[in-house]
C-alpha cells in the first residue's frame, strides 16, 4: 500500500521557522502588499549579496540546503518528536 501521508518536514517546524523569517522580511522590506513569492525572491537575492560580501559560495550552500531538505522530507533526519518517523 502506498504511503499517502504528507511528507514529514520535522512536523512543520522548519516551515514555521522559515515563515517567521519571511514575515519579518515583509516588515523589513515594507512589502506588506507583496506576495510571499516576491518577498522570498528579494530575500534570496539579498542573501546572495551577503554571501558575495562575506566570500561565501551561495550555490554550494543552496546545494547543501537542498540535500538537508531531501533528507528531512524523506524522514531520514527527523527530530525525535516526529510522530510519523519517531526520529528514525
């Protein structure tokens, strides 16, 4: 039988943290009338500028982050409090 449950992303904790940061970015940018996609795009662009300024490789960081995301969605790196995977 196929697993029809929504993919685990640490029970929403990761997405909730990101939403909090994005909501703060809306305030910082004064972008209350912009959609989340536009604000996220602006934030990512600014993070690229920050990486340039600090000598960090944004693309390498994004690739590593994508790997972490895949592990979390697959349940390989859930927290111990995950009801779906139980930290497995």
